């Protein structure tokens, strides 16, 4: 079984601010740092750190070469990342406030240069039963989803950031779906309602998909048909929540594909995310499996 993550690679420009800028305001920043990021890249690193062998596919442009080094250093295979000569690398402008909040402006760049031809060429190397991890930061996502379903590749989808593209995806055909409560409400076309109502609505809408609903400070739920397992957060002082969701997704799937039960994988992922929020930056905040296990063992 092989695991392919076809996803974004971004340069994150992170500005420390005392508050998130308001409409019409000009705000001086405390500092600027540059990190490797992108939901795709972050999830590949989290999956690799959690112990899986990962292939990453996507596109980078000039200025993005260091992103490949970051992936390679984490043990990710980057054979399927295409280098574009004339399209700038994807980037973000992230505000990180003193209370640990963030907000992100995303420029797609090379991530939006993924073509059907590239998708066909990459999928040639994968077979039925392999896994494909997806987010919503690359072009031709609906085509990729459809081709993977046709090839009986198991899809793990985190349809974030939510936009019109997501409505084209047959998410009920995914094996695993990761959503937060706002995304869940948008997918269901309804106000979120209570956690219980949301869980019920997700299990009716996605009866054959294992849905992982993340609830911020209220933890996470694993929903599989009628079964729902809840995991509380491990409380910490957060300094930067960027990539916490990506860390959760990577460690949850790393746990599941490594043979853990859903209960164990939820705990593993929650602990990994709780470590990530105590560190700054996207990919640099993602812990190793040894760090996660050490903290879990310390609490056992
Ligand atoms: O999920 C966090 C990521 O979202 C950041 O690294 C940024 O690049 C955006 O894609």
C-alpha cells in the first residue's frame, strides 16, 4: 500500500502582530519570518513524521526549491513535484497575533498550475488500495478526485479552504473526510447546530465515509456510521495555531494506516496537534512521532 499526497506547497510569510488587522487599518508588525507551508506540504510532513512512507505530488515555481529540501529532510519522496520555470511558487501572508490566533491570505501560484496531464501521469504509479491525501489548494481537484475514485484509490480528503470547488467533489466517495465545524456546516448547507446534531447530520450525509470532525478547543469526533468517538484536547498555551489541523490529519492517518484503532489515532493526533500549537510556523511546528509518544507516555 502506497500513500500519495497531491497537494499545495507554499512559502508562508508570517507577520507577528499584536492583533489581527482591522478593516481600513494600517498596522505595524513586530517581525516577519519565512516558513515552509501549504496544507499539502504540512500534511506530508505530518504523515511522514507519524511513520508513513509518503509520495508528494504538486507544483513549485522559482523561490520554492527550499520546500523540496524540507520535504526530503522529513523523508518524503518528491519525485512527483513538478518545477515550473515561469509560475511563481504559491505563498501566503499570515498574521499571527499575540494571543495565538492567525489569519491567512493565500496566493495559489504554481499550486494552480496542476494539470490533468500531470494528474494522469502521477496516478499511473498508483494502484487500487493505495491512498491519496487531498486538500483544496491545487487546480483540477475534481478531476483528480474522479480519476482516483475510478482507479479504486482510497481518498483521504480535507476540503480546506472551503470554496465552490468543494461542491463539485463527490465527498461521499472518500474513505476519510476531515472537516472542522464551520466546514461541516457549509457542506451540510445548514447552521452548525449543536455538536450532537452536527454528528448526526454528517453520519446521514456520509454513511460510508469515516468523518473526523475537529472542534477546536472542544476536541474532535470520529464518526463511522452510527459510531461516534470523542477525543478531548490536551490543554496547552497556544502561540501559533498554523498547521495544527494539518498535523492532526497527518498523525490521525499515520496512526490508522500504522495499525492503530480510531481511539488510539484520535489521541495520537490530538497530542501531536497540541504540541504543534506551542511552536511557531507551519511545518517547523510539526512534532516527530517520538516527541508525541514521549508526551503520551508521560501522561499514561
Ligand atoms: O494549514 C496551514 C497552511 O494553510 C499554511 O501553511 C498555509 O500555507 C496555508 O496553506
